[in-house]
C-alpha cells in the first residue's frame, strides 16, 4: 500500500483535531503519523498526516477532510518535491564501556546527545522514518529504556507552498 | 445601542433567519431561552420526547424545503435528540438543533445534566458549535443556517451554555458570512457535462437513477425535461420518490432490494446509468461488483465525496442537480433519442413482472392503494419496515416533497413526528403516516403533541402483530424462528388514541378501508386507524442482501 503525505491547513480552534481524528477512525482510514502545530499565520494550524491506502482511499480521505468546515485546504506533498523530517528522543542505558560506542553511533547518524547521566544518555535524532528506525535498531543492543517520536512534518521544496493550490476565493469572505 | 441577553439575541437571530416554528422541549439550561420564546412571534410546538422534536423538524424541512429547528435542554434532552439528528444527517435534511448546556464554569466537571453533546454529535452533524461567548451568538446562528441549508444540506447543532444566554451584548445581525473552509460548489463543470452529453447521445439503453438530491435541489421539472428529451426510463430511490411522477410512462419505480423487477432489470441491462443526487447505497446496488455491469456511469452530485465513494464512475459531475440537469438537457436536445427498442423491452418487463399481491383478506398493500386512490395529493410519511416498503411500492407520488421517510438510517418511530412536522409546515395538506404497529409504539406519545397543538394527521397502522420486516428475514433466513418479533395485542390502538383525546378507528375488512380513511381525514383531528392486516404478508419482490439486483426472489 502506498503512503501519502498530506498538509492539512485548518482553523486554529479547539476541537479541530478531534474532528479530524474522529473522521479517520469512523471511516476506517489508516493514519500512519500525525503532527499538528501552529503556522506562520496565527489563525491557521497545519496538520501533517501520513495515510496509507490506494489512490481511491487517498481521494476519499481528501474529499472527506474537505467536508469538515474547519478544514481550509489540503495539499499533497509528493516525496520528490518535498522535504520531510521526524524527530525521536531515545534514552539508552550505558555504562563506562558502552558509552563511547553509543557516542560513535550518534556521530555517524549526525544525531545529538542532549542529556547525560551515569547510566543513561538521551539521543536526539531527526531524519526520515528509515533513518530513525536504523539508529533505533543499532541502539537497541545497549538497551533502550524509553523512546518518544514525533509524527512526520513536511514542506514543499523551493518556493512552492501548501497554500499555492488554494483557490483564490478561499481568501475572500463569501457573500450570501 | 441597548444591550440584550444571549437568549434574546438567539430568538432575534432565528427571526432574522425567517424561522416560523420550533419543535422543542424545555429544561433547566434552556429556561432563559424559553422565557424569551414565551412572547416571541415564533411558534413553539411542545413535543413529548426530544427525539420527536428532531423528527418533526426533519419532516417540516422535507415538506417545505426550509430549515427545521428543534431545541432541547442539556444532558438527557440533548442526548434524546441524537437519533433524530443522525436520521437527518443520513438523509441530508437541513436542520438546526439548539441545545442548552451547563454554565461555562461547570463544563467538564460532570455537572448535573451535563453531556458533551458536541462531542457526541461530531459524526452525525454537518457541523456543530459550542458557544463560548455571547458576542458569537448572531454569527453562529447565521453560519449554522447557511451551512445547514446550502451545498449538501444536513444538521447543525448549536450548544449554548446557560450563562451565555443570560450574558448581554449589543445585537447586530451579520450580513456576511466568512467561512473559508466551506465553499459549496456554485456552478457545474460544463466540460464534464459535455462529456456526459456525448455518452448520452451514444447510449441506446440509458437509465436515469434519481435520488433525494433531485428533490433537495428542486430539480424535478428539470429531471422531467431531461427524461422526456432523451426518452430514458427513470428509477427513483426511496429518498428520490416524488422527484419524478410515479405515474409517468417513463417511470420504472424504485430500484434495489424491494424495487420493481423492471427497474432492477433495466439497470442490469443498461449501457448508461445517469445518477443524479443519489449515493449508490447498498440497498440500491446490491452486490456492488455486479451492479449495472454493462453500463458507463455518469454521477451528478453536489457532494464531491459521494462521487467514487461506492461505485466506479466514468463521468463525475460535481454541482447542483438542477443546474446540471437543465444544462445537460440543453446539450442533448437537438438529437433524436434512439431508445425506442429499449423502451419496448422495459414495457414488456413491466407487463410481465408488475408489482402484485394476492387479494385475499385485508392486505396492507390494498390499504396503501386505497390511500393513494382517495388522497393522491397527500403528504405521506412512513415508519420503517414492511409498511415503509409497501408505501414506497404502492403509493404513486406525483410531486416532490410528498413522500417523507427515514431512508438512510431507517429509524422506526420517525414517521409520526415527521408527519406532525410536515402538517405544521404545510397545513393545507392531508398528511398520512403509513405506519407499522411496532414503529408507531416508538413515538406514540406524540399523540399528545398532535392533540394539544391541534395538528390533524392520520396514522394508518398496518397492524400485523409483528415486527414484520424482521419477521420476514427470520422466515426466509432463520428457519421461521420468530425470536422477539411477535408483538401481537401489545396495545389497543383505538383506546390509546382515545386516551389522548384523538380519534381511534379499527378496520378488519377490505370493504371498510375507504370509509375509515374518509372519516379520519374529514374529522380534521388527529386520528389513528388500526388496520388489522394479513399477519404474514411479505414484501415482494426481494433481492437478498449481498446478491446482485437481478437475483430476485418472489415471495408469497
Ligand atoms: C429504532 C429501530 N430499531 C430497530 C430497527 C430494526 N427494524 C427494522 S424494521 C423492524 C420492524 C418494524 O416493525 P413494524 O413497525 O411493526 O413494521 P412492519 O415491518 O411490521 O410493517 C425493526 C425492528 C429499526 N429499523 N429501527
Ligand atoms: Mg408490524
């Protein structure tokens, strides 16, 4: 099944996330990842959703999302014309002998160590899903005590933006 | 400018929207609103259960084309609306539901009569609001009516905390709406219509499949012109019934599970399905993979999400049915239709496989035929079950908005309150609820509403002593093990009517049917007729669930 990344621009209002997640669960759409945050415009939040499904599913996802009054616009981010990142924080158990081995791995992945104690390190890594999976695999031999990761966030490359495909009328008030 | 309360602002906003009637039931958190209603110009119809308020508003909306309004108190009042809201949602009925809520400071604390009604109704409303600031009241009312009634209509719920209704504001009703996330399609795509026209001109065996969207968009006369221009047979769904005259030679009745054989055969043999305001519901299509196997499909709908949701579509046309149909007719009217042979075939099917039943004893179908004969212009509402299907099969509608039923959700108990709402909206119409004995008991308390508010509707109960439709499935698929479907002699409906101050009549013989109907209608009072019909009559024909629609059973 194909993965699709959608940037969903929504009204920055309480309850919007519940509308969206409720829609996904009741229509049986598969969310692989979801990340939400404010944008350059105070009244708009941006939700990056990764969905899996064939083209027909993707089309339904977009159409059903569009029916939500609080959804302003949806743009699809194709892998070759966009950049995307996920972030993970991984707490690894270490002792005097394994500490340097962990640090080597962290270097190779261009990750960072952001907290140090006698028996653990917290590693911060950003990158693709695959990169995070690789470092996780390598670190697991030392014992991962705890881990947290964000959903994927993505932007179009170059000067293109998600709002580019937004119909112009959307910017103007509608008159009855 | 003088300040007014949120409750006053609410009523004034409703007046601005032209609301003439509200169906509702009071309670603690809506006391300030009810106090304003006490001397407002808007009529309030007091129901006896909030579910009925929602159904009545729904029936009112379907009969008039205007947005129905209902109101309930917080907690149990609000949750009692839920079935009615879900019913309206499934049938795309414009509805504004107003619920009281506990004061803002108490929200989230499990206060007395608190229910998260915006959360509960999230999946069954087109949109909903929790009003947090009295200043927002006029804007939210304006938006709610706009959203409910435009595009694909649907219910909108507004939850108002009690203290918002007592706060004050300077009232100004907004002129403009600013909803950047809501843009119902305005025009239609002419390019798509041109392609549709090409398909139509090439088709030899077209079928127009018309749904409730045709009625919603007031497109009946445009549908008639298209059908007569291209000489295509028209099948109307349960929700589309009345969009095209059932008496017209091009009408082939209802498709699907209990549709006519000739509608189903026509669909299966067709080379082009022109779907308008219909949604390829499983009760229509049967097994989707074998639905209209030889046909290309044109799908006209105002809701883009309906296109391609169920059936594969060759030409999608997003837009208003009325605009699309009239343009389409314009694009094809120069050519001579080539459907002569096709119409001959359909005529043969009609002759060979008419809707029929054995005329012995008092048959439910006969009761419906009598209603049709005496009151062809009546507004019919139905309950759910066999009664609903017989009403659809044997009542010939000639006008839109005269057949009002819960198609999508199939809500028993819908028809009686919907009849009350329809009669309130169209007082000059004869309004008859074709009911089942089981369904009627789900909202029979509304007899009090009809009597108190003097709403003379007729309830024609096709009393078979069974939850008949379920019994039919048990007979066919569960070895006649009638588990929990026998409801014989549960109540004396005549006495029940009389207890409420309505008229109750009982009919056991076919020869008494018409006299009883006349007596009921002429009485100009709420009236129940208890038709004691053949108990085990089945709805026929029938396509078993999941079968292709030409795999049809004939039932005795
Ligand atoms: C609220 C609700 N509960 C249950 C059902 C399932 N159901 C569908 S038809 C039916 C029987 C209806 O009985 P009745 O009103 O007597 O109508 P009949 O089929 O006998 O004409 C039932 C129980 C339903 N549609 N709605
Ligand atoms: Mg019954």
